[in-house]
C-alpha cells in the first residue's frame, strides 16, 4: 500500500545487543532485505546512560566504569567504547560494512 501511494520506506536496525548471537544478526539482515525497503540504516547498539542496559552493564561490570559520566565531566575527551563490551569493535565494524553492502548492492535494490 505504501509503495502504491508513492511513499518511500525506511527502517533503522541495531546490531550487537547484549546476548545477541551472530546468527540473530544475520537474521536481522535477511529481514531488512525481505522487507524490500527503499532505505535502511544499520548501526551498533549504543549503551545510553540511565537505561536498563547501561545500569545493568555497570552493575555486572560488563561496562568497567561510567564512561558517559567521565565524558560529561571532560567533554574534549572522546568516548572510546560505546558499543556493548561483549562485541569486538573491529568485528562489529566489519560486519556493519558487510550489512550495508549486502543491503544496498543487491540486484533487487539497484
């Protein structure tokens, strides 16, 4: 119905959530393709301050220190790790590159 009325479709997808497996991340990519969206954005899961995920990460020591508080106290110092600690930054970045290529360079989309 949306396409029939000339409306473009868009969705956001997050990867690297706590407890998320590689297989689940791949299933998310396949879902994005299956939805046949015009546009999609793929990003790492961010641990935002004062959320349940962030508090849990601090409580369980998955997040070693309150880096958001440190950032607020010293803004010029960039946040070095904003993704969930169970994921390797290089692997997650490489996976996101694959996701963008896989979504936007598929023949059906081009």
